[in-house]
């Protein structure tokens, strides 16, 4: 079985950059780890801020600290790439920490409708 190319989200900065990598077609199968989940990211950031010794004392202070923070990526927006690109998209909870992220694998669609099997190897 061929190995799937694996990237960390830091190598890809946003959904547009991910789309460009997939359109370039340099990897037949691509896995991206630690995509910041916009559905959970701010809550985890707020919880982390609240546990610090100099934690914000008001909700306004907390909101000010969170303003401009990484908005993350909605998993639904990643799944939507399946409609415009020739890939099946598989979104899952992260293989490793942190829990406010998700992993995604892009496998080429086949004419037969069958999904090729790929080995998943971290690089």
C-alpha cells in the first residue's frame, strides 16, 4: 500500500493554502494533522486563560484577550472541499493532542467509487 503524505497544520496556514496544495496534486493522498477546530478553539483558549495566575477578572477582559486570536477552521468547510476537488475527505478527532484540533485525510476519488487503502505514517 502506498504511504499517505502527512503535514502538520503549521505548514498550511489556512483553507486557501490547503486548497492550493490539493490542486497542485503533488501528493496522491494527503493527511493534515492538528487543524485548529473553530468549534472548540476559543473555548479551550478561554479555559487556559482562566487557569493562569493573572486570569482576566471580567468577561470583558476575557473577550479582549481572545479578540484577534486564531479563529480556526470549521470542519464543515473542509468537508466542502470534497464538492470542488477530486478527493474524498475524511475528518476525525486528532490522533495526538491537542483536543481542540482535528485531523483530515484527502484520498483521490476513483471512477469505480471504491476508496483506495493508504497507510498512515507520521513524518
